[in-house]
C-alpha cells in the first residue's frame, strides 16, 4: 500500500486541476491526519492555494469541540473543504453537518471514508452530494469467487475464522460432531442444512480494492522468494548463488523486494521506489445518487510511472456536481482588466483588493504599450525621419537646393574657366571641390526613410568620404595659395614643387585615408538598423546604430583634423593681397565648418529619436553651404556683377 504522501499529492493535483484557490481542511488529531494534511499543504502552496482554516477532530472529542469545527465551516467563505480524517473520526462531524443543514460545499475525501458504508447513505448525501475522493486501485478477481462460495465449516472444521464467517453470513453457529455446546452462551445453532446467500455484496469480486493490494503483496513476495531460491542451470554464470529454504533470511527477502519489477496477471507493473513504496495508483471516486442509493462512480485516475512522473486524468463530463457546474472557491474575485491585486495586510495571499494599475498591469511586449485604462496593449508608433513630415521635406528641399547650386556653380566655372578670376583660384581644385560639395549636399538624402542595412552603411560612410574629399580639396587650394604667394619672391621654387600632380596626390591621399577607415568600420563592426525603445513609452524609434562608436568618431575626427589644418594654413595666409588670393574666404569657411561640427556633437548626443538624424543632416548641409558661399560666391559676384574686375591687370594690380 503506497504512503499517504501520494494521496496528499493526488488531492493537491485535483485542487489545482479545478483551479480552487481558497479551501478549508479538516484533519484527524493523529499521525494520519496531521502528517497527511501537512503533505497536502506543502503541495498546494506550490500552486498558490491558500488554506482558509484547519479544523481538528477525533472520535473521542467532546461535542463542544465538534460544534466549534462546525462553526468554523459556517463562518468561512470557502466552497471546497478537504476531510483528511479517518472514517470513525469524520462520521460524527458529518452527522452534525447534516443536522445543521450545511450545504453548498464541495467535499474532498481520503480513501478512509469516501467508500465506507456508514457515510455513504442517502441521509448524508443531502450535505455531501458530489463528494470527490481517491481510493486504491480496483480489480476484478474472478478466480476468487469459487473459493469464497466453497467456504464451509463442515468441509474443513479446523480452518481459521470459518465458523465465525458462517455465523455472520448464515446467522447460526455450526456444531461439529463430538463438540460440547453451551446453548445459553452461544445462541442459535445450525441444523446443518443452511445455505449462504451468494447475492450478498461479500461475494462481489468485480471491484476489489484492499484484497487486490493483498494480492499484489503476496505475489511480490512470491517473486522475491522465487528469485532467491531458484537459480539458472549449472554451467551458466549467476549473479548470486542459490539459497536453500533453510538458509533464507528476512533481510534477503527485503533486499530482493527492492529490486523487483514485474507485470502481474492484471497487467499492472509491480515495483518499489527508493523509499520502499509501491507505485501509487488511485481511482477518483464521485458520490452520485443512482436508483435511490449512493454509488461510488469512478471519474478519473491518478498514477505514477517508473521515471517518477505523476499524471492525473479526470473525466469531468462524468462528474455529478451538487450545483450542476464546477464550483468555484476563491477568497477574492479575479481582478478586472485594468486593475491589479493589492494585498490585504494580515490576510493570506489569496485575499486581496483590486486597485487601478499605475502602469501596465501585465507587461506588454516591447512593441506595444498599455492604453490609458491599462486594459489593452496597443502597438507602438513606428518613428523615423520620412519624406512626408516637415523636417524631412525641409532636409530634402535644402539638400536638393544645395546640390543644384553646386552643379550650377560648377557649370559656371567650366564656362568661364579661361577668365583670370577662375584661373587665379586654381580651376581644377575648384571643380574637385564643387563636385565633392555636390555629393555632400546629396548625402543627407540617405538619412531619410526607413533604415535598412544598406542605407545605414551608406549614410555614414558616404558622408565621411564626401566630406573628406571636400576638405582635402580645400586643403589643396590653401596650399596652392600659400606656395603661389611664396613663389613670387626671387629665387623661391615652391610653385614648381607643388604643381597639378602634387595637388591631385594630396587630395587623393587624404581621401584614401578616410576610405580605409570606413572600410575597416564596415568590415569589423558596421552600422545596422536598430529599434530604440528608451525615448518614449508610446513610440519605437527606428534608427541606424553606428555599430562601433569609436569608428564613427574616428570618421568625424579625421574630417576635423583636415579642417583644422586648412584653418591654420588659411589663417597664416589671410593677409595676402585680396585681389590675388582667397585665403580670407577659406578662413571664414573653415571657421563656419568647425563651429558647426563642434556644436553638432552635443546636439547629436542629446537629441531624442529622429531629431538625432535631423541634427546630423542639418550639420552636413550648414557646413556645405558655408564652404559653397564663402569660397565661390565672391568669384560668381565678380563674374556676373562686376565683370570689369575679371581681368589679369585687376587681379595683379595691388600686388
């Protein structure tokens, strides 16, 4: 017979199956009740079930103690109560519950009283209808009936208990030949022709539970003895030597029982766990009133397997509930959507108030946020810089305007390339610079739209390379100005050392360094599209994660290094004759460029969401316009407004 721990485990699984969170308990004031309820309590705690009260009973208790338990039941709000008690202890309480007409409770029973004859009466059914409980496994032992029906004190006079059995079943005391009988002390004597009523329930062998446990126990010992006494034939190696019956000891049988694992004639596996318990198998019994009698209907099973897995099976459609439906038992109702549980101080965790949620009651997925009522998850708004919003339109318009002006200026330089003012400013480097400015004005367009893998890699690298080309061209123009001025002094050969080839080399080499930085960036840790949730609970910002922050700032730092070099050289040449050089304009353009990018870094770090992208695009456009206006507008002004100054004599006049 398995330990009552497994019965407690089965009852806990049943409570969890029906979702009962608030239950009461009655226990016998002995080891069976206390230990069983303790095991049950530990199991249901893992399911979040609360025990509202524990009533203690015993058959020897006074009526006052019994009435105290009844009062606990009446005062409680529980709708499910477990009776972990022996039948003799529990029956007096049952009578008092029926007497006081306490109904509406779903009772859970242990094997000790759920199928007992005395509680299973129509009188008790009015308060205990629908009771559920576990009992041991049953079996139909058909071969036992002929043995039972053949019992007779006249066949085997010395058989133990047979005469007592006959007296109970027939109602008279059998007299054997030669036996001296005291008629006054014995009562009615049998005449010898009496017969037994074989329709008595004693002879019903179709639903035997305790006898089946005895059957399994006997066969377990028989298998253990068989394995100890009977060995394999001689010549085959055996694990243990064979034993003689006279050598057999109890300890050896016990050790062999621990190792048993066989299937009996009813198809059930017989084995013992490490604690010596057989596998628990229980039938779930439901009290139902059928044909005016309380019947114990099997509505489920609880069993375990060799691997320690426990399984509860319940046929809910076969259960007869007192109320017609599955009862509910909870201290507090389920909180409505938009509210949360607030624990009531001093009460079990199952008792709580429902208060409105300050934030999300149940966390929404990252892509969702809770509405104002906190009862629904709403998809967050996807946010990124688009062509349809004012910022996106402004960036697009300004970008295209700058590109158009750069292209127009380039066409002007090509058209008037033979004029003195164009020749004096190094037409080849000027065209390089205008082409790079054209690319710089177009690069902000890659920052608009939904970020993808390719646009994220393109936007930062295109910006870095085009600006490196741009500043390299300005650096080349600055060096040309300085060397050309020094070449006018007698004996100075600087101009010959810095001709067109050298100018191209310095522009290309400075640009190639930036290209190498960008290639390493894309190779090692490239930018990628990212979803950012930190800016706002209602929005998801799609932006390009730079991947490597160090690479991003290396690109900016290199552009800054080129710009500072240009600024220093242009500043040193700022006092050259105005008609001859453009150092003053380069100085102004580099001052604007450096000022823009110095202010950009804190703006970039502090701008939230898509405004970070907007800050970067406006920094690109502002610095590009600074270069275009400061360097090329004065030349265009001479070409179109004051063409008389576009002569070699005027250019060289003040020198």
